[in-house]
C-alpha cells in the first residue's frame, strides 16, 4: 500500500480525499500550520498531495499573503520532499492561473495570464515546481475549476441558500458556460495520476460545462423546488456589471476548460455525472441545516 502525505487534509477537498481513499492508500496528514516544511520527515513517503493553500477571496487581502502561502510554502515543501527521496509531488493549482475574463476554450497548453495575486501566486509555484523536476522527482500540476460537493464552502453555499428559497429567482435565460468539477471526480483524477506515476499539467473537470441557469435549475430540482427562474432585464444586468464586476463575471461570464488532453493522456473518464455530484451536494445541504 503506497504511503502518501497530504497537506490541507482538514479542508473541503482534503477531508473528502482522506475519507475516499482510507482503504486505498496509507495516508499521512501534514499540517503546515503546526510545523515548517523543512522539519517534516518524509522518508518512506511515495507521493505528496499538496492541497493546502490560501484560497481565493472576494474581499481584499494583502497580495503578500497569497505569495507567502501559495508560493513560498509550496517551494519549501517541495524542496523537503525532493531531499527526502519522495518520488512524486502533486500540486493542486487552479484555473485562475489563466485569468478571469476568458475568450474561447482553455486547455493545458493555453497561455497563463493571471489577473490577481491568487492566480499569480499559484502560477509562480507551478513554475518553481517544474524547474526542480527530475526523473526521480515527478511533478504533477492539477488545475481544477470550481470544485463542488458535500461540505462545500464559499460562494456555492450562498448559491445553495439562494436556490432553497421558494419564490422565483431572477437567474433564468443566462446562456453562459462554466466548467466545474465534482469533488469525487477530482479525487479520482488525483488517484489516477498517482497510480500511473504521471507527470505534467492536468485539468480537472466534469464531462460538460453548465450555464448558471442550468446549475441553479439542477439544484432547485434536487431541493424539490419548482425551477421558478425568470430572466434579469438587460438594464439590471448592466447595473450589476458596473457596480459589481466580479459578481457579474461569475454569474454571466463563461469560463470553459477542455480536459480532453488530460483524459486521453491518462485514459481517464470522470466516473460521476454532474447530476450525481449535485444530488450528493444537495442531500448534504438539506441534512446540514446550513
């Protein structure tokens, strides 16, 4: 049984990964809050899954915080892993390395042009990891879009709470497309990369992107509510775009990543449909009292 060290083991993805893989690997959680990377003993560890990091936040925080956590700690952890003979280092990056307002469809080879400190710090960490890769120290960089599922946090919780209201919602006729990934599909991709000892840049994602209207409609269906989605007048959309440009981009903008290269390289097919993922997420939400 392969021994794998996991950072961020108490977070949304990490907690699920630990539970999902409890009988598949020997899992060792690493806390970067309690110990500096240089003090970890990683002898006998086959792979490191680095999930910990400073998540993107809508509110303003100092850029240096992103770089201290997402770049500097990653650099230190990877150096320690390499010095200790770890064979594979998996870094969970983000599609934010591409930027925010994207035209067309992105893939593993698309140019990266981050537009904020979060994306820039992730990209800087990616570049450092690639610079220290050798035949004996393989680097796998995974770029997930929005991750959802049971125990999700952040904006998805607010969307679930909004969709749970009984009255009609002004979220109809939004004809955008946004890629997402069910947390279990992401974990299955991580497992495949470990099992195949693969290296390179990989994109996670469900089989098909959804529009904002489709997403909310699926959530409301699983909540037992009528769809009840009505369109937002153009004037209101313009007001939102002017007053809350980041919110406008999330609601009405498209962000599509094509993971067909990743799937072909790994002979991987995401095993869960978006409908299955949303159903699990909504079941958790209903039982959680959020």
